[in-house]
C-alpha cells in the first residue's frame, strides 16, 4: 500500500524529480519554471492518486505554484 501523502512526502516526491533535497524545494516556485514537464506531472499525479488524493493532471497544470498543488492535494485526500 502506498505511503500516506503528507507535506514531507509531497516535498520528497517533488525533490526526487527535481534532483534536489526536500528542504531545497521552494513551494512558491512555478512547477514549469522548476523544470517539471507534462510527463513528470503525470507521474506525480498518478503517485498521489495511489496515495489517496483525488487529483488530475489538468488540475495540477492549472495551478502556478507547488504551494497551490499542496493546497489542492490536502483538500482532496481520502
């Protein structure tokens, strides 16, 4: 069973794809400016759905910061 999604695991997931440490992830940064492309966003959306967050690629793509992503995810956790 996938790990429960927390702010720490969210930051770790982002850091993994951004090749950073979790504490280096700037939550105010725009995901596209940070270097994420549609494939990586899809990968994250699938991972977070497996962890219980009802979220789609489109919903993530519409938001302009990692902080907005976390707000959406935390509201959608089942």
